[in-house]
C-alpha cells in the first residue's frame, strides 16, 4: 500500500505509478522512470504538462495577486474573458466561472431551469456529466446513481443516436436537453452526422434549452475549438472545464445573454470562481491553443494516431473497433483492458479506460508524430503479448 492510501478516501481506481514530474507529453515517476502520457490527467493536460506559457503566467500572477472575489473587478479576469469570448460561438456571450466540470453542469442545469421555467431535463443513455447531485441526475450509469437515489426528478434518458425518441418524451415539464457532442466516459462514442443538427432543430421548434457538455471534447481536442463545430451545431449553453486553465482548476459556463439574464443576483455563485491565478493560466492556455496552433496539431496528429490504431486493428484480432476524432480516441477490445493498462505502465505508457473493454486516449495536444508512432509501437507489443496470453491467433 502506498503511504497516500493511509489517508486518502478510497474513492478512486488507482494505478501503481507515483508521478513526480511532467513536461509536455511526458511524465516521470519518483524513481525517474519516463512515461508517455496518453491519460493526460483525464484530459486536463490539454496543452501539455508544465506548458511554458502557463508556468510563466502563473509565476507572474502569483507575485501580484492570487485571489480576488467576483464581487470585485480584476483586469486579469477581464483579459481571460476577452480571450475566451474571441473563440466562443458568438451567441454564447455571457460567462459564469466555476471550479470544475461538475460545478459547470450544476450551474447550467440551474440556468436552464430558471430561464425555461420547467424542471424536466432530457439526457442521453450513456451520458456522463459528473457525480454531484445535479450532474449525477443526468449521468446515465446505474453504478454511479443507485446508492444516492432519489436524485433530481423529471430527468428522462433517451438513446444517444435516435432524436425521434427524444421528441417522443417531450412534455410540458421538459425545459432542457443536455448531451456530450462526443460521449467520453462511455467509450468515445461519436454521433451520427445528422444527430446534433436534428436535436438542435427539435430544441428550436419545441423551445427547449440545449446544453452541450464540452468538458472533455472542447478546447481543440477534436481538431476544432468546439466539438459541436464538427457538425456545425451551437448550443444555448456550453459547459467547459478540464484543460481550460492548463491544469489549474477552472470551470466555465458560456450561455446566451437571455439565459444568463434570467438569473438574479445571489441565485448562484462561487467563492473561488474567476480567481486571478486561474484566469492567468486560462489566458496562457488560450494563447497556446491559438498562437501555437495546437488545435490544428490535434487535427493532424489525431489523424496520424487514428491511422496507426486502425493498422493495429488490421493486425490484432483483439481489437473490435477504433473510433474518435482528433486527440479524443477510443479502442474497443474483445477483452477486459485491465492487464493492458498495467502492461502499459510497465512499458512506459499511461492510457485511460472507459468501462471494462475500451482504451481511451486523451493525450496532450502538443504531441508530435514521433511520439504518436512510439505509442503505436508500444501498443503493438502489448496487444501481441495479450493475444499470446489469451491464445488468440
């Protein structure tokens, strides 16, 4: 048992690696062993570990001002808002600051309820939006929900790929629809090309608030700034977090002005939201994404990565399917992935899972072609060993 486990609540699946240092696409353990990081802190290391822009911005800001409550004004905060507004969909021109993805979802659900005047929400089968009570209410998996019932009432789940069933369950109680443009926790599920436009049309016609959870898929990960852009679809509310501040906790809700204007002073707030130090890191992150062309790199390297994974699929019968866009990729296997994850650690590769049989890759967007090729080579060896162990030929 690691000494951390003497103190830490037993709420996390833990891996036998003690991360001590990180830079770019690499991390090192406390014994100095190097790993290629395709886990990326569950997608948080978006612009790479210890990105120079982020580190320098944090150093400068920490010497000036660390905290300033939202009841006061702050130029660092303003600079970040101007930067995020410059790349946000033009209609989503109002911002709320939170500290995490789940907090962003909680706020979005409140804003949508206040604006619509209706408490009902439609969410998707397979959805994951977080584990606080509101976010958990629109998260699909029974393993997360069962012990904490009853949750928010009025939530209806429908199949992710069938907008006709969504329309069938709309009644006078329904005020909003929430979905991930690409489902992350469920295994990198990419929607059919007509799904998001059809849901957008239904929400327009039935006067429903459409919420996109872009916490995992947004900020360039799919090779476009927002995953919804892959289908030319803009929501009414968008939730952001994970890598938005280069590794410093931050959550955001971007929404149409009419929706935000429905809220009154004091109806929602966050003590730490919009802190100068998080905003300084956020501005540096936006500069990395835009000025260093990391969104374009995600598109290019994601294509190279997916081609490599598809070559592995042709070679290894253990692979059932490869899916994803940009640097948000999933590899569905025919067996449990646990041994592959641990073999990856032994060979210097960190990879995530989605459920029992899916490898999930959320690497930093700074990854280059040589590193992608190295990951493919390591996976090739791991998969060959797994097939030999299972007598798959």
